[in-house]
C-alpha cells in the first residue's frame, strides 16, 4: 500500500472511531479521542468531563465499549484510556454537546446559546462564537450566530488558538447543526505585548551606578577645577560690565536727546514771538499812513 493512501485511510479510520464514540457517549461530556499505535496493540485515549460514566461500575462500561470498537473497526488488542478534561467550560466539543442537549430538551435556541456564552466567558475565555443552523424558529432553514469577546478569524491564531466543536440535533423539522468556537485567554495574540519592567529597572540602576563611578572630566588639558571656575567667573564679570556700559550709554543718549528737544522748543517759541512783534509794527505803520 502506498504511504499516502496509508495515512489517508488512518485519518478516515480515526474520524469514524471518533464519530462512533461521540454517539455512544452523548451524556458523558465527550471531548474527542486520540489513536496511538503501540507494540502491544492500539491505544485509544478518550477525553471526557465525566469519566465515571465512561468507566461504569467496576469498569463494565469501558470493557463493553472496548469490545464494540474491536468488532466494528477490526482493531487488534485495543486499549481505551480515559483522560479527564480540566476546564470543561473552555472545551468547544463539550459546550456544543450541551447546547444540543438543551435544544433537544425543548429549550429555545437563543436562551440555550446565551446561557452557554455567559458560562464560557465567566470561566476565563477571550472570546466565543456559537453558530446554530437549520429550521430554527421558522419553516425555512437559516443560520443564527451569537458572539462575545475577541475571536481570531484568520492566520495562525485562528488555526492553533481557537478550539472548535460540532454537534447535531435531530428533530421532526430536520437536523440542526451547532458549531462552537472558543478562544482561551492564555493564548498569546501577535498584536499584544507586555513590557518587562524588571529589565528596565535593572538597566536604569546600572546606568546610575556607572554615572556615579565615572570620574569627572573637565578638559583635555586636565586643568584644576579651581582655575576653571575662576575663568568662568571672570568671563561672567566682563559680560556684566559690558552690559552696564551699554545701558549707561543708552541713558546718556536719552538725556541728551531730551535736552536738545527742549532747546529746539525754546528757540521756536522765541522766533514766534519775534514774528508776532514785527507783524504788529507793520500794522501800526500802515494805520499811520492811512491817517
């Protein structure tokens, strides 16, 4: 048998076994299974939230299930192990079965979906989406989607970080399909980042210590600090002296300009008085000639 065909047949066989176990363990919280080839036979690991129902009293149920799987799928020496799911509220397959069970018992699909969403979000999920398709609420088939939180739709986070589960409900009007998608809170999303404050504090402490231990360097000539301070003081005094001289010159020039304006004003007043006296003399002479 070619290698490609061998792996295809192995995948089909695992899918059929998983569907059969899901139908046999409807009320046991079935969450999937894994097949593993061993030197002694085939090991089937069943994940469930209620392992007591799968095992049964004194192991009767699991022995009967092993015989059924052996006869139906022709598996040599099968061994079934039961693995308990820690948080069943974050397992999509278990929650899809719960939604299907609620609808099958007569509960309205909206109420069943919203109650499951609230339970999932309370238990620490980042986001959840429930899709119910079929003849729900009318004679024509349609699809209803209920969402809450953040759920990746594409890329690696949608493939690896989102858990998907499916379930079916058979009613008189037809088959209702249920798909549940859950994204856990602990899955890292690429666009989220956290700053590690401890590293920044350590770096700042190293910089502070380096600044304290580093010797003070003033100039390349290694001049004493006292001489440098004196030179700086002399430069500051010279600048202050220059500023005071400039201010005094400005004040003197201001005073001179004020005195010049006063002198010009006095001269203009005298000229006006002389002109007025000459005009009076001319007027008096003209009056005398007329007489």
